[in-house]
C-alpha cells in the first residue's frame, strides 16, 4: 500500500506524521520524501545514504551546421524555450519542458537532446526503513521531474509512505498520484481549513481515498472538524498541541520518540489507512465522498 | 515613480508569512498588497476583501482526442512523454461493428506541449486553452489587494504569480502607491522564483527548528542566486532560544540582514479566527511585529 501525506497549508505537520507513522511500523517500509524543494524527513530519520543519482532532463541542442533557420522548432514550442532568430535558435533551458517537440519538428535533423541536471535522488536506510528523497537544485524552477524520478523507486514493499510538499498544484499531484490513500494533515484554524478544502479538491480530482489528521487539535476552533463531518471525510487522528512535541521537533526528534504513548495511536492510524485504501471501501465511497 | 516591492518568503511552510504580511499591511496602510501563494492563498482571510474585478486566468492548453476522428493508430501514445495518453480497450466487439482501440488524454497529466496535436495524422486532437484559475483585485481596509486562486491540480502557478505581481505593479503606478507588499509561497521552486525576481527586498520568515534552519538556508541561497537582498526574522523564537541564536548566526553568515524576532503568542491564532491582523489585537507578538516591520522597512532600499 502507498500512503501519501499532504496538506495544502505548509507547516501543519506532514513530515511529523509521516516520520512517526514510519517509525511505528514493523512491516517492510519504503519512505519517500517528495518535498524536493525543502526535503526535511532526513533530519528526523537520519538515514545512512548508500547511493545517489542526478536527476537529468532533456534539453535541445542545435547543430548550427545543419540548421537552416526555418523557425519550425520555435513554432512547435509551446513554452518559448527555443526561439528562432535570423541565425541559430536560442535555447532557454530553464523554460524547457523536455517534450521533444522541437526535435520532431526540425526538418533538417539539426536538433538533438542533451541532458541537464536539475537535482538529485539520494537513497539510504534508517534502521529497517528504506529511504529515498529528492532535492531540487537551488535556482531550478521545476520540482515535478525530480518528484517523478523519486517515485520511480516506488517498489511495492508492504508499505510506502510518501511525504508530499505543501500546496495543491503540480508538485503535490506528482507526489500523490497513484497512491492508494492520501492523508491530509491540517490544523484547526481558518488558514488550515481554507487550504484543506483546496487540498481535498485536488485529491478528489485524482479520485483517491482520503482521510484527515488534525494536528495541534486543541489550538483553534471547530470549523475543520465540522467541515470533515459535513463532507464525510474521516478524521483518523487528532494530536493535541504539545510543547514537548514542538521542542523535540525543533531538535530533529520524531514525535513518537518524544511521546512514546503516541506509538499505539499511530499503529491504529495504519490500520485505519489500510481499511480505507481497500478496494471494497473505495467502492462504498467511504472516505472519498464526492 | 519608484515603486518598492517587498516580498515575504520562508522556505519552510507554516512559519508565519501570511500572519506577518497581514500585520505589515495594517501598519503601513499605503501598500498595494499581493498574495502570491496562489496554491493556497490565505491573506484574504485577514483582510475581508471586497472583490472589484475578477479575471479568468487562461494559461497553456490541454489536448483532447476527438474519438470520432481518431483512427486508433497510437502515434500519440508513442510520442507522449508525460504518460498523458491512455489506450482504452474496446468494451465489445461484434461481427458487424469491430471496435478499434481508442485513445484518450488524461487532462491532469497532460503537459500542454502539443506534440500529439501536431503529429496526429488524422488531425483528431483538439487543443483548447486551459482555464487554470482566476485572479482578483479587491478593496480592503488596508488598501488594494491582488489575489488569485489556481485551478484544482493546475499547472502554471508561476505564470499566475507573475500575473498577480504585474497587476499589483499597475495598481501601484495608477494609484501613486510607492510600495507593493507580497505574501509569497513556501518552497524554492517556480512560484517562489516568480514571486521574488526583481523584488527590492525579500524577508525570509523562519522558526527555531532544524527544519526551519535547513529550509531557510536554501531560500537564502535562492535569493543570492537571483542577486536579491534578503532580511531574516525568527518567528516563535522563544520555543528554542538556542536554535534561534544559531539560525540568526547562520543567516548572517549567508549574507542576510537580521530584522528581529517574534515570540510565540496564542494571540496570533485568536486574531486569525477573528479575521484580524495580530497588530489589531495586541500582545507580545504584535509589539515585536511592529519592530520587525520598522527594521525591514529601514533596510529595504
């Protein structure tokens, strides 16, 4: 089973929940940190890194000897990444989506593709947990190819946990697609509710079952709980605000180590997730009200 | 007129960007406000905006296969690099009406590159423009606010961010306001880059945690990459004073200017629930926020 942990709002506790869920399990487990812009899970899981590989994307390279400056490449490109002037076309690699359209469009076979590194995937182990994360190079705009490269490591081993980035758009979609279950971590505040509603929209558009974890559950108001109730979204875990958890978090110590009594609750969470991800549950529409 | 653009980012999510921008907006009263966290915009929740203009954001295209014209050759599936073409197995075959394989586009996966459109021999693929969201110009008690909502699971958030900033700049010129105050997104990717390029000054709000420090250093590196001056303030500093001091030192070494610290204060959530900025309620965080604003204003040149 693959569980993705997302949120909408940043800072609600995705990594906290993902890491504690991972540490509470005894099944073979793969942890993927998909927040490739700001990967933090390694700060808590402290994996021994065993290997790494660059994430490379294809960008066009024009052979000036063959180019006739016909402009076909420029017309084919929907991203203004290759611009044809009177002489050899100019390439803007940071705008390129690596679609290959310019290569196909060139009547003179003057364009080939070269590789450009935009990030890195690192693989390792933390105790019995297999770990991998992606890191986007600072200055690069596109997180999605790094997230796709990370999820290629997605070999089914009992349980895969994907720690998604904050937000609701394409990086989050790339991180959560194809998972069996999405857990949205929120906080009981107006910002938390607002962003949760957007995140729910994203998850539903992908047709995935979902559940909610309310973190710092006693710190705001009741509107998140009320919203989940109205929408038929199961609240699978509530974690009260706890200075000990916050302090441990600030030092890179997982919640489940700061408060060992949480272990049982995360074990229960895993059971609930398995139930909700099951095909029978999906057919009944449990947890995925439309 | 020389318009200053001051942008608040964080690297890490949840450090308090929007809460701070809400307070800064109240304190200055003379800025054009821009919410560039278009994925998950929250600033409007503090400012009770009255929407004056609402504009559709159309960006990019999505391929759509017209099944009537499709010959089932499968060239689109061969060429698509984004896994956006699905082959559908025919549901029934009868002697009189054998079904050819059909193909369809997954609109969420579709990158809008147009390769399938251009190379379909039967011209069977349409390529309509994508409605990717909308943006708004609103009136608030602190001045005009430009904000947006990106469509669900949409792409092109960077373009929408750029649109919001352009509108804010137009409003500033038209309204003779010399300051644009931007609530930025978390992370370091395309929406953040679109929020900070060309800004006068960036304030990175961080928290005294190992994650906060890690993420701050990446966003500061991003600012250096684009040659933009950065200021730093530590929010909720008293949750870990030792970590706060360490982060401030790391920020200084990274070339950022320190503009103050804000204590943890439950008033922040209380204010948010009341749809108010913290400085409109009062308390320790409010007092510290005023000082941070004054300090940032002084260094943003």
